[in-house]
C-alpha cells in the first residue's frame, strides 16, 4: 500500500466516524401522520424539481418512506403538489 | 350491510357559485345516507391555487368528505363525480374495513385545533376577491 492509499483510507474511515445518524422524524414523533392533503409537509420530501427525495437524504425509515411516496403521488394527482417544476404556475 | 371508512377529496371549478357547490355536496351526501351510510365530516376548503393547470384552471375549491358507506356505493359516488364536468379531480381512499363514527369523531376532537386549521393557514390559499382576474 502506498502512502497515498493509506491516507485516502484513513480519510474515508474518519468521515464515517463523524457521520451523524439521521433519525426518522415520523418514528421520533408518533403524533406526526403522513397525509396526502398536507402538501406543506410533503414539500419537504420532494426536490425543487418536484422529484421524491430518497430516504438516504431525508433520513426517513423504510416503512415511512413507503407511505410517504404514496402520499406524494396522491397529492400530485390532486394537484396539491407538482409533478415537475416545469408545470409549476408562475404569477 | 357493513360500513367501511372512506374519504373522498374532490376539486371543483373555481367559477362555480357557492350554492352550486353546496348543492353538489348535498347530492353526494344524500347518496351516502340513502344507502345507510353516515357522513362524519364535510370540509369545504377555501379557494386554493393548484400546483399545475387542470382543464386550463389555475385555482379551485377542494371539498373533503369523510364517511362510512357500504362498498357498492363507492361506484355510485365515483359515477356522480365523473358525470359532473365542474369536478376537475377527485380521489377516494379507504381508511379501513371497520367504521365507527364515534371513535372517529373522538379522535378528531383529541387532535388539537392546529391540524384542523391547517387548510386556512396554508400560504397557497387565496381570498375570493383575488380570483376576479381569471
């Protein structure tokens, strides 16, 4: 192993150590319910383009991510959320 | 017949008068009650901006209906919503196979008022005066 490889390896290991564990906000607060009508909350889980953000980014657990995706899709169907930013109405 | 717990959200044309809207809501509620069902909640939202254009409309009135009804009635409600061309969008969701009106009302009361006031607080709501331009 060269000196450089060794340095790169330690950097990776260090980064991992400092990685903060994200908590699923729906697991942390049981009072929060995923509702397709609550577009304000759902907006937090879509990108600026309107794409659904991955659980890796938002830290939502797998179970809640599943209900979140269906909720976002319901909201899109009801015109509460945009399918894509190009359809967003400008004033 | 056993009642199931359903929820229907539908979007109405912004040009519709308030009387027409409430008349249509009453018609839907009649379908439910005549079949032995029960309406727990009828919540008309204020005029709201849409996320994208629907039938060239940029805003509309949402109405949320929560009810218990026998399963075969859903087809009638869906047909009613489809036949009315003032209805731009609709969505019916089943919450559960069991319907207990008291339990649902109790659960709604225990939730603080902030969630109930949420549609009014949303920034996208527009007062009816602003709609004239369209």
